[in-house]
C-alpha cells in the first residue's frame, strides 16, 4: 500500500469533483484521518507536504501530538466528552463535533482561561441515526443562537456523518439537506456566527459530498488502506 500515491490520487479525485461542480480548485480542505495509524504512517503524509490531520479520539491525539511537528494542524473530528476538553484546548485548530450545550459551556470555560477562542463546527445528525451523535436539523438554528452567546466559542460551520451505504448516491439527499441548512444559517446572519466550513464526506462518499457543497472532507482508509 503506497500511502503517498494514494494521497496524490485522492487529491486528484477532489480536484475532478470540484471541476464537475464548477468550483474553484482550492475550494476543499482535505483532513487526513489518522485514527489507529502509527507515527511512521502519518509521517509519510507529512513528507508529501500535507499537514492537516484529524483525530477521532482525544487519547490518540494526545499521544501523537508531541511526536509530530508543531506545523501539524490538528482537527478533533470525533465525539468529544466534557471531561476531555481540557486535554485538547491548546492542541487543536478546529473541533468538528460540538453538539450539546454543556460541551459548549466547558469549551468556553477552558478557552476563557487561555484568553483565546476555539473554532467549532456544529454536528448535525441529518439522517437521525441512533448510532450517531449530533443535533436534528430543526434543533440546529436555536442551538447555534444559544451557543453564539459564549464569547470564546466561535461557530464556523457545520459537520455531518452520512449513513454507511454501498452506493454513495443514496446519501446525496443527506448532503443536499445539509447544504440547505448551511445556506439558511448563513443567510440568517446570526451575530458572532460564521458559516465558513461545511465538513461532510468521507472515504466512501466524499465525491458526492463535494458535488453537494462540502468544503472539508475527512478521509483516512482510502489513503492509508484498511485498518
């Protein structure tokens, strides 16, 4: 399994999806998911000049953080518990999985002590899968209005995880509904809220997600191979 070749191939596929969608060539950020990957594998990504990495688990992020260069831009893309916030506040650039008030409260408290804000995406469970975290679509705008009052929590967009399906076309309506929500929030012009990032699409469905408006995709196994 050639990690460097796989990374190059994924970037070419992202570029092709952007052309298909009549979007700019630099309109999508690739977050390389490093869950269950060792340091030597991750360094192959860094050797190719790609420094935007995503971790699902706080413990893994902590273990890898000091073993990799400070240039790495870490994203926390998995479920985040309140009692784990303290371990990542000085390590991550973007939290993708803010989905309850008590978590926002804890992030705000921790960032207040550091006197700097934390950029966050609101996780939305569009498909309302019981196995996944996230807000219902209709809960999202009221939640954002509530959380936007925290001075140290900066809402920068939305994130969703589509259901696992054999044919990615099946989840196109999920991504389409997510983009509609993203647009409606942007148009609402809620104070202190910026709809800058729409994080959706993983190994199986990232092309469809890009076609439906994603500007962050989270890809791991297509680059590193099966876990």
